[in-house]
């Protein structure tokens, strides 16, 4: 998996510019992720790639379009020093795994990385280093594993959702 490196304060308007968020179509949203900030992203991102960022990833508006666009583009996880709270919750609710890591500056754009979701180890295969992150709490991991909150509720017998 390739690391896509971003800095601090990547807001929801950078992830999904407001004028493009007139749709909830996942395919269309996958085509606009970072379209103005890193236009090559949507053309080059591969299934399972990882976004690595600095502080306050996902700040800005509370639109759910941004984590949906990232997940729909094929991103397997987002690793950042910190997340905006509403983005964090929206991402978990749609089944996008997130990890807080204090050492994201050690990973460079294009590095080959692997994440062990259970142990919270990030392996930078390019540099040969292993970073530890705190895995998601079990109930959040269960939501992510089931593909999001709606699927989690359906799978646990809440058919009316």
C-alpha cells in the first residue's frame, strides 16, 4: 500500500470542495477526492492505499461527503497525528478506519506501508521501521469491520435502520 502524505489542517473543503458535494453518489465522490489540492490522487490512488497526515485532519464542515469520498476512492485507512472530532466520528460511521499516530512525519509520500489493524502496528517497508499506534476500541473496530454504523446495526438485529 502506498502512503499519500498530507500536512496539517487538511479540511473538508480540501478533501471534497463544496461545489462538488451536490451528490451523495459514492462513485462520483470518489472522483473528486482532493481534486483541487492533489489532482493526481484520484487518478493514481489504489485500493488499500493509506493517507498519512499531520494534525487536525478533516477539520472544517461536518459533511459526511469527505470520509465517503476517501473510502470510495479505495483508501484503506487514514493515519494522522490528530483528527477533527466530527470527521473522526463520520469516518467510523461509514466504516473508514482511522489511527492516531504521533510519528507521521517519519513516513514520506510514496512509502510502502502496511497496517496491522489488530495490533496497531504501521510498517513502513520503504524505510524498514515500525510505528505503534493505539488500535481503535473494540466497539469502534466492530463498526468499521461491518462496513459502518448502519451495517453494524443491521447485523446486530436492528432491521428497522
